[in-house]
């Protein structure tokens, strides 16, 4: 009996599994919503894929053009200071990084040489952001 009461107290403040805005690990726990990259159940109408691309000094990213900047950091920012998702290291020579299952409230992309200051761009209506790296 004591164990059941303690469990009820501990679970009382948690969002119900699958509710919009609830924390999640995968789509199966979201009851028709999508488990987005920020770990929240989000309605499908508020989810998109975003493609971030870059060139180096105006040319294609390659092993040669990225020799002095081999690794990058890629972030997306949302409406609040807590809305920030990022990955590093991202190999420069890829020239592209895709965020799938990204809530639409993430509207700014940032690309930086790993350890450096990044450039920021709005994610456009085609769900993309493009950068030119000048090492």
C-alpha cells in the first residue's frame, strides 16, 4: 500500500505518455504525434526536415577545401533559450547536414568551425539554410 501511494505521488506531476508536449524516446510513445529531435511529442503539422548546406570560399565543400577546417558544429535554435539542438563534430567535406523530425519553432540555423564563432541564418520557406565558410 505504501509503495502504491509513493508511486502515485512520484508520477502525479509527469505528463501523460503520448500527450502533445510530453517527453519521448520514439514515435511509438506519442499516440499519433511525432517524437521530435528535442525529445517531445509534437503534432505532425508542426514538424519538418531542415537541410543545412555550406560551401567553402564560394566553392564546393571537399577534402581539399576543408583541409584547414575539418570539423564544424551545426545548431538550430527555437523560440526560447532552451530550444537549441546541435551536433559536433560534423565533417566539413560533407557540405550538408539534415535535421529530420525538427519542430517548426526551430527557425534559426547556426554553422561554425568547431571551437569558433558561428554564422546564423534564418531557415527559409524551403526548409533550408545555406552558409559560405571563409576560413
